[in-house]
C-alpha cells in the first residue's frame, strides 16, 4: 500500500445514513436538481419512486447521495478524486499546524488551488423548534436534507459537538470565524456531481446555539442564520483523473501537499 492509498484509507471509512424517497430529496447540485425536476414533470414513476441512499465518511467531511446500486466508472473516478484531494488538503493543514475548523485557511486553500470556483454564498435560516428532537439532530436534518438516522447521523452530530467545543475556547475572539468543509457527492442514475460547501459561523453570530446544549431539546423555539460559501469544481473531468494519477505516481501526491502548504504559509 503506497502513501496515497494509506491517506485515502484513513478518511474513507463510510457509514450508512439511511435513505429517503427520491421524490423527497432536494439535490444540492443545480444540474441534478433540474434532471430530477424533469423526471417528475414527465411522471417517470419507475425511476422517481426509487430511494436516494445516504452515506458519510468517518470525519464528517464527505457526504454521499446515490440512487444506483452500482456506480459508473465516471462516478467512481470523480468521487475518488474528492477523497484524494481532501486527504492532501488535510495533510497540508496538519503540516502547517492549522485546525480543520480554520475558516480563513480553508478559504485560502480553496481560492488559490485553481480547482474550485465559487458559485454562491448561501444564507439559510434554520428553525430550532421546541420539540422532543435534540438541537443537534434538528440542525443536521436542515443542513443535510434526507439524513435522519444511522451512524452517519452520529458522525454529523459529532462534528457539531466539535464545532461547539471550538466556540467555547476561551481565547477565541467573538467575531472569529469557524469553518467546516463538506464535499457533497451526489449521483442520479449515472450522472455524478460534487458540490463543495464551506459552512462558517462565529461566537457572536451563533450565541444562541452555543448557549443551547446540543444533545438536548430546547424549551423555546428560536431561529439561527447559517451561512456558507458554495463551490464547484472548475473542471470535474480533469479532477476525476487525479485519483488514478496520484495512486500511480505517489510523488505527485506529495507535490500536491507541498502546494497546499505553500498556499497556507507562503514563503517570504
């Protein structure tokens, strides 16, 4: 096993997240959302009545949605490249002693890499209701529509707990931003797409959230604005070739990590 295969293996353990009727799932990819809408319009019941299956990797940074029992080679290549890229980005951050919740560092790496193009800034108002459902479960269900149960839900809630821990750090400034990077890998009957979302927040913007115990329900309904930067791959076809190339030429993978390190801490 070479260095690339070891790096990928360390983050590529997958956990099931249940399923939902395809007609009820809202695709994050604009392209796949249009395809889904066309299926609904033409009343193609044979396909639209199938389920969307959900999985999440063990770090909570890669979320998979698929409709086909077997992924096409094109889909596998694209999704594998996500794992390789994230592994290299993570290695770069770790080498520079940066937290995986460092919003400014993620913005720098994404913006300078040439792999991504920012398509929009999203602002979603989440409603945390006075109900028997815990705060963290309600947040996950609103940020990742369709994910309702399974080990993947526990991983997502674990990420929220880690974020809350970052908020509680006494040395953190009120307006300093915390970020969480999420690759959303979606597949609709052979057509793959990857949406990259960098969620961010600060102690000040999420004061109500940080004062509410995540693992419990709340007695008063409140709203919370959640913002994120949304990106797409500049060239999905080119990105999809990376996983194979790096596996065959591990030195290229090490060069990629060095590139990310230079983006994070430029030489004087």
